C-alpha cells in the first residue's frame, strides 16, 4: 500500500523474518491465561490459541458462518478457525501485502482454503450484508478511526451478525497516573507502535462509537490480568530475534508497565447488529 492510505505498523519490519522461520507461531497477539498466576514456561503458544478461542466464543462463531478476520496478520486466527472447523468460509483481510504473501501457502493447505484480500480495515473490500461474523484481534488501535471500522462492519454484516474485537485502551487518566504529559505519553507509545491514531480513546469512547453505528454490546471480557504472563520470559528469544530486539525498546517497556499498573487495559468486546 502506497501514498497517503493506511500503512502497516513499523514494528512488523522487525518481526517479518521471525515469522518466516519454518514452524514459527503464526499469532501476533498477546496470550490469554485463564489462571495467570499459574502460567507455566512454554505455555505461550497455547495461550495465544486460547485468546482466539475466547474471542471466537464471544462472537458466537459457528460452522454455518461466513467469517472475516480483519488485520489477519500471519493468519494464525484463520488457521485456528479452519482447523477447528469453526466456519463455513473464511476471509482474511490485512493492509500488509508482505504478511498476506507469507500466508498464501499456509491458507491453501487449510480446510476450506481461507481467502486473503489486501485492504484497509475501515473500508472493507466486501459487499453489503455478506458476512455473519467479523473478528479484529489487536487491530483497531492501528486503524485511522474506530468509527470508520464500526460503520463499515455494520454495512457488511447480515442482520443478527456479530463483530468481536480485542482492543488495547488507556484509562482516561493514564498519563496523570503515570506521571507524564498526555502528549509525551502518546509520542512514546507511537514511537514503537505507530500507527496508533486514537491513542487517547477510552473504553467508553469505543462503546459509544459502536453504539452510534447501530451495534449493541453483547459480550465483554476485561483480559488485562489474563494477558499479563505474555511478558514472562518464555525462553524462546533465540527463535524470535526481531521480537526480542523490539521488546527491548523504551516504547514497549512503557506499554508493559502501563498494563502492569492497570492503566492500559485489554478488552475483548462483542457487538451484534439487530436481526
Ligand atoms: C498486532 S497485529 C495482529 C495480527 C493478527 N490479528 C493476530 O492476532 O495475530 C496487527 C495487524 O493489523 C494489521 N493492520 C494495521 N493497520 C491496518 C489497516 N488499516 N487495515 C487492515 N489491517 C491493518 C497489521 O498489518 C497487522 O497484521
């Protein structure tokens, strides 16, 4: 994607080579531990699958559904859903052609051979009322606007359809409580995670935005605690040199400390379009 349109997050440049390694995990999201205090070494991959399972359940995904994964990345969610036989058909959309190119061989070999389309999450390349379920796992923070995303999701969903998202949201007074100026905090986070246009958006903002698009909240999990073991030492830094280098940046350190302090919260949200 070129010009003024949305562009992939810069941190992907450092991660592409990690994901290209044979046998590399395909999820590029936090893990979810039902009992975070009992998280064991080596449980990271299973915990990433578990996040997909919790979110898919929140979306009520079933074998009869046309499912679209927005910001599908390295196709980990598509692969999990396809292998579980959880959908009638699957489509992955991402703004990043490099990841989609790396996904083609995997998807061709999966049950149902999920389709892959390059596009922007707030202008979905899909017809009106064609989709039963939409997922967007750790993607909304990168989009030009959440309002654009929810408006377009409403357009593509069939009546009774659902969208489930994993969103990363600061609490309203995060900067104050962290002892930094809001603008400085935004700049520090964007240094590592850009694009993050709506860095100051809160949970209430997201709920109001979805509501304004005609989407009714039907499920909410605050997974801030459940995802914290993601930052334990999983002993696999050698296999993921790009991720290890990225994780040593001050931006990531700030992100992790905000989450530990409860100032950055991880929300799973499911919304329904009235039947
Ligand atoms: C943190 S990764 C999550 C990937 C995947 N959902 C997962 O859980 O493994 C964020 C993803 O959002 C994609 N993305 C960023 N901006 C986007 C946009 N405007 N439209 C579609 N995808 C976008 C990135 O390319 C990347 O694949």
